[in-house]
């Protein structure tokens, strides 16, 4: 965990529990945590891999170059031509 990113997770917000759980899942993958653009960014060997972001109605993992991910079940949502995210999380129960 990164002390600079802690402020993001300590803020009182609607998706506080869900983003905290996403943080644990992402860190368990061996990625390094940084704070970029005001949100937690996870990297591997200095390369951006995924962001955790909360919005008004949902929270999400936003994958850099997500269009390159194999997605046979169609779980990912195309945000742009190169970014994809998992289906929007409305609660922590979505991934349990």
C-alpha cells in the first residue's frame, strides 16, 4: 500500500467499502500502487495497468490498453478504443 494513495481510500464516500476491497484484490496481484491524476493507479515494472475510480453511481477498475485483454465472456465495457473496464460495480457483492 502507498501512503499517498491512502487519502483516496480514507475519504468518506459512497463507494468507500467497494474501492477498499478492489484495492486489496489489485494489490494481491503483485502490482505497485501509486497516486496519479488524483486516483489510485497500479503499475507493473513502471507501466500503468489499472486505475480504481469511483463515480456517482458506481465504482470501476479502468484498464490501460484494456482492448488487448482476452474477454470471451464479454464482461468488459469498452470506454474508448484502447480502454476497457469490468462491468460497473454497484456493490462489493458483485465480485464475491
